[in-house]
């Protein structure tokens, strides 16, 4: 008898359990696939010189497990709450709590066991597909093979049963802690008193909008806010607490929005005298108000979680793109080499039948430069800094620019100069230069341009950070230590074997030490150079790298960025699936609870079309506000990141935000279709 009652209850919950099953199966599939790729020796050994993918995939698996565990606990608590009437019947029949807990645990175990088995089976099938995606993202020339890892199966089972153990504890605590007086309270009634819009709730709703506006305003004008506040207070802690304030405003506003702002809006819309609204829309507004009264915390949490997932993907893509751009700037050609070793590299390339598409040598002069800077929060630019700089003539820069396509055009005349700063993309928000600089203690120049350094690896130059482009005449007149760098671009693409042979033929090391010291003169300091060893404490000895190759570094960056993007996107997918599944399950249960009310409306004369319109309209107000708010949060968060880290890779985050909107749209359509079946059956 008890088995039949439990089985019928299970069948009544089949729609909710179906959504739960699909979500859990997908999570198990992804977790197993991550674990299988971690245990794929061919894949891990191929990339171990660039990155240990076991660590990244393990971190991603941990996040997936944590998100899924939270979803399991939340969904299980929801299912237990929905079955309080059934639990009441069992207790009235004299079923002891231990037996009742075992009955509920048996159903929970069977549902999750089937999710585990099907998930592992799907993971075995799709792990090759996921490996192909990872191989493509990392730019590997590797054939993906069908890989069945028994170790991964055991790991997945152990982690899953650990989660199931926690779930079992939750079931037992629910049964033992819920007294009979609580289980008897199963009749649902509208929370009329709580739904009443008091002046306090209206004010709180307005406060929510104000907080949201403050957060979005600070996000849009983050740099200006930093500049104004730090200039006025000299408090640099604003660099940390202003972004935290934005986060606090948005999260707090989200909770207030679902608790007060949205109910206040629905209350205003449901006033027939003011808005001339009647029929299905009026009923839908009041139903949503009643529904929000019970579930506003869950809605707010799911909205914040979705926004954080999209924002983290945006931040990840920003960092990956920034790293790729920086590496591309540092290694714009196949090889950069000190001129003294350039012929040796040319011979090695020739011996390996590698054809050169470009071969150019550029002469630099290292000297000192006095520059005036102003940092964030300072009102004047009187801070004089004495730095070493590499001089480059305009004619040589223009020749080099033909090879380095991304380098900007420079237009200077006479005593004008253009400064290339390797840290300009990071420091431009915090540091600016006065337009007058003193070079070698003798010549004044006017800075007409400040650009990011596109001239290759600064480790091959002595003065690491800066290059100053001046006219040819000024370059010849100024004193400094002269040296050269050769840029070599090979034709076509090198294979890994050919590149390894070329790399083994020459060793990368620090060479050609130069010692200098600054001697004070009438107009300023002047650098005096020598190749002798350091003799005085005021002397400085510097070295430069003898060679740099693009292939190795770009390969490492591509592989690191590929695996991080792969993991972050799959974690984001799991978050979208779990959050949308939570909304679908809750809506199914709400429809089951309201089924009699819909039937009563039919008896009162509402047509089938009007009932359908009511379902569509009500679900729009359940799914739309949270989706729009999550996407808005994410868009403004990405805008904040763009002001901190300038990158071209944020388009992936916007694309994922669009994908989130599509997922929630599909969840809305599924919910509506199945809700109509529940009502009309």
C-alpha cells in the first residue's frame, strides 16, 4: 500500500522530476568529460610544457560539483516542501519517521542513480566531442580519439555518492525536524496581508531603483569617479571600494527589486480604475504578486547568480584577450635577435630550408630622459622622473612599421617626439605625461604622441619600458649607447619539429652587459656608458636578451587561453541550466497548486483562449524581469571591466549574455506549453 501511494506521488511529480533528471544528467556528463580529459595521457603530455590542464579541468570540475550540489539541495528541499501533504498522510497512517525517511530516500536515490548512470553513459559518448572542442580551442594538431576512462567513472561515482550522502542528511533532517503541526498546514491561501502595498514597501521599492541607478552610474563613469574622488581626498583605497560599492548596490537592489519594486509595479498596473486593465492581465498581475511573495528570495538569488556567471566569463575573456594582444605585440615577427647573433640564426634557418619573408635590422640608442608625470589624484605634473629610454629615428621607425602592421603612424617635426610605453594600456588611467621632456640632459623635446609599445620584445632592448621616436637629425646629434636588433619573419608556418630543431641550435640568454651612471650637468643629468665591469656604487649594469621567438610564446598563450575559455563556458552553461531548471520546476508546482483556480475561472465564463492568455502573460512576468535584470547587471559589469582592462575579447561575454536570453526564452516556452497541458488535461 505504501509503495503504491509513493509510486503515485512520484508519477504526479514526474514533470518536476523530469526537469531535475535532465539537469543532473547534463551535469554528470560534463563532470565525467572533464575527468576523462584530465586522465587522457596523450592530451596532457602534449601540452604539459605550456600548461597543466589537469589543474584547470580539476578546478572547473570542482565548480561544477559545487553548483550542482547547491541545485540538488535546493531542488530536493523544494520537492519535500511540495510533498508535505503526502508526508502528513503517511504519519496519519502511523508510519514511523525512520520508515518515512527511508521511503523518501529510496525515491531520491533511484532518481539520482538513473541520472548518474545515464549521465556517465552520455559522458562516454560525448567526451570525444568535448575533447575535439578543447583541442580546437587550444590550437592543437592532435587527433581526438574515443577514450573510456575507468578512473573517471570511479571518480564521478564517488563524488556523486558524496553529494547523495549530503542529500540524504537533508531528507532525514527535514523528516525529523518538521513537527506534525507543520505538516498539517498544507492548504494554500493567498498571503493577502503580506501582499498589501504599504507606504514603507513603496519607499523600499523606490530605494531599490535608486540603488540600481547608483550602481549603474558608477559603472558607466568609473574612471571619472576615481579621478574626482582621489583628487579631492587623496584616498587611493577608492580603487578597491568603489567596485565593491557597485557590486553591493546591484546585489542589494536585486533583492529589493523582487521584494518591493516589482510587486509595487504590479500593484500599480493592477488598478482597474487607473489603468483600465481587466480580465486575464489583472488576474495575472495579482497571481505574480502572490507568487513573488513566496519566492522573491529565490528569484533574486538566481538573477544574481546568472549575472555573476556572465560577468566572470566577460572578465575571463578580457584577461585572455589582453594576454593575447600583449603577446602579439611583444612577438610581432617570427624571430627577434641581437644583431651580433643574427647571422647565426639566418644560417640555421637556411640549413632547415626555412625561407625568410622579411629581414630588417634597427639601430637604437640608449640614453637618459627626464620626464614629468602626473598620477591619479594629483592636480599638478611636477613629479620629475629620470628614466632610461631607447631612441629610434623616424626613418627607421617608418621602415620597421612596414613589417609591424599594428604600429601606429608617427608624425613629428623638428624637436617633436613620440613616446612608446610598454605599460601604457594599463597605466593610462592612472598616469599621464607632461608634453616637455629633456633627453640626455641637453635636448628638449615636445611629446606630441604617447602610444603603446608595438616594437617587439622589450627584453632585447636595454631600457625596457620606453622607446622615444625622434627626427633623424636629432637621433644623430644625441649621445647614447648604440646597439641593434634584427627582426626576421619566416615565410609560411613552421612545424613544431622544425621549430624545435631551430631552438636547439641557439640558446636564449642574457648577453652584452652595459654599465652606465648618471652624471649631473648644468641643465640636467647625462648618462655615461662603458662596457667595463661595474666599479662604483652609483653605476648600474644592464643586460639584454639575445633572442626571442614568436612560436613558443604564442603557442603557450593559445593553449592557456583555450583551456580557460573552455572551462569557463561549460561552467557558465551549467549555471544557466540549473537556474532555468529551478524556475521551470517552481512554475510547474505553482501551476499544479493553482489548477483548481483556473478551472474555477472556466466555470465563471472565461474562455479557453483567455485562460491561455493568462498563462502566457503570467509566465512572462515570472521569467522576463529576472532575465532582463541579470543581463543588465552583466552588461554594466562588463562595461566596468572595460574601464579597468582595455580588451577586444569582451564580445564573447555579450554573446553569452545573448545565449542566456535564448535559454530563458526556451525555458519560458517549455513552461508555458507544459503548464497548459497541466490545466487542460
